[in-house]
């Protein structure tokens, strides 16, 4: 049977390929994931990868960004909303006290994402893909902060979003290395308070 793409199955293959890529990566890791394995797991032709994503590498990156972005983003969003009634600094502590559980639920995807990051650094196309995903993450997290704490305003919500995104990247790695040694939200909030100016003396 020819490996040429069957246009009769059309756009439905895209989601199948993302799911197939996630399945293969989870079972084999990024380095061992082949285009043929992914196409087989998705139940589509090999040529469908090129048609929908351009290359296996772009498919893998998008699959990981989609899976991790949804899982980590949803987890962060839920924790931010839970802290809506708190003062922003207390909501901040609640968020980072809760993130280790989100990391634990997504441990294998975090490991695969780290493996893929090394490949992306050497790939200009992959870097562009990642940069666009990071900007989307900034916007999504900022919207959550602005909704939970309307008094922040757009600019401070965006700054808090960028700070939080940087923290989640570093804390995820620290958690993978030593789950019990990851700084708590209370500890991080204490550090933020240390940097804040003291209130004026009456």
C-alpha cells in the first residue's frame, strides 16, 4: 500500500496524531519515538504527519505543549481561582503550595518535555513554536490573575503571570529532582514579602 496521504480522511487526523504522539512518547520517550510508531498509534498514514505538522519534531513539540499546557495551565488556573477571596500574596502562597500536586499528576509529561527542550534549543523552528506557546501561556495566566484579583489591573496581572511562568519552569525541575525539597508556597511568599517595601510608619 502506498504511503501517500489519503485526503479523504482530511483534518480528523490531526487530533489522532497528537494523541498518538503522546501515547508513544509516554511509552518510549522522545528520543525513541519514531514517525512510523506515532502514525501507527494514531491509525493514520505516515504521510499525514508531514501534511498536518511538517515534521515529526514539530508534531512531538505540539503534542507535549498541548498536553502539558492544558494540564499545568488548568491546574494553575484552578488554584488561582481558589485564592480569589484571599489577599494576592496569600493567593500566591496557595498557588505554589498546590502546584506540587499538579506536577505529580503530570510527572511523565514533565520528563518528556525536558527531554524535548534540549532538542528545541537546537532547532530554530522548534524555538519559534515554543516562543509562541510561551506568549500564549503568559496571556492565559494573566487572564486568570486579573479575574481572581481585579484590583491588580492588566499590567500587574501580566507581570505576575510572567513571574509565575518563570517559577513554574524552575519549580517543575526542582520537583523532579527532589519532590520533598521543593520550596513551598509559604516560603516563596515570605521571600516576596521580604522584597516588598515596608509600610510607612504612622
